[in-house]
C-alpha cells in the first residue's frame, strides 16, 4: 500500500499539469518553445508545461449578429441595415497564426462589406433583390477571409430600415399604382363588355324574329319581379313599322 499512495499524488499532478483534453468539436493548435508544432485532434493530449502550450479552436459553425449600420444607397437615400453571418473555421492553423482574433475580425469585415454593398445599389434594388445582395456580400467576405482559414457559409440581411417620411411616400406610390391598375382593369372590362354587346346586337339585327324573342324573354324576367311597377314592352319591329308608315305619310 505504501508505493501506491506514494505514486498516486504524482499521477494526479501529471494529469493536472501535462494532460489537456481536446473535445470532438475542437482542434488544438500546439506550440513548442513558441513555434507552431502541429494541430492536435480530439482526445487527451500531453502538453509539457513551460516548453509547450496549446490553443483550442472551436470548429463549429458560428453565427455573428452584425449590428445596425448606417449607409447611403446609390440614389442617396439613408438606410439602416443589419444582418447575420454564418461561418466556420476551416483551417485552424491559419485562424490562430494569420489573425489575432478572427471572431472580431469577421464582425468588422462584415460591417464594412455590408456598407459598401449598400452604397453600390439603389433603394429599389435593396428592397427587391435582398437575396442577390446577400450572396454578393457572402462571396466578398469569403474571399477576403480565406487567408484566415475561415469559410463563410451564408449571409442573411435581416432588417432594412428606411426613414419614416420615405415610408409614407412609398406607401402613397404603392396606393397610386394599385388605383391605376384598378382603373385599367375596369376600362378593359368595359371594352370587352361593349364589344360583346355590339356583336350580340349585330346577330339580333341579322336574325329575323330574334329581337321579338329577346323582348318576350325580357318581359318574362320582369313578370317575376314583386314590384308594383308595370312595364309595357313594345317590340322593335312594331316601332319600325310605325316609323315606316309615318315616313310614307309625309
């Protein structure tokens, strides 16, 4: 029992000072006497104090909320825009050696790139082509962050805030556009109805007895009404005959 209790504290000290655990979602960047000496995979790793050190890097996808940015569109309209960027560390060695703090650097780059992208588009394009602008921002950030070992997965524009007076102007413009479409649709409907009535009138005029049948149908429809008003219908043929007699009399 004596040797066991003698070596037990040494084993505990060994684990406390020499063993470092790298989790499955991490990679360990090892330095020996200040120099990069390799990337450690998940598991227990021996790190000799004083001579060696290890920095762990989380390789899971990260979401960075880009705060509101004041920007001027191509047509000189001030807007506020925010976004969220999703990225992950693809090369742990570069993420530690090439940039001091890749998390902060990615946030700053996203803000700058977003302002530049807004300045290259008009307000209408910004509102209508949000997906295309997001893809453009993602491509620019992905290329710029490649030397840092960062892979940008996606960029999503969340809110585009415009001044209140401009909102009212856009609302009035949209209302006027809806009214214009309604007038055009009504005019087209009236034109189609007029064309159909004209065609029906031509057919009735060319068909003997058709107008008389149409008159009888109208009288039948009116007779089903419960009103007290009596309507007397005179066939058009009778009117034409009276008109002919009057003309001969003159």
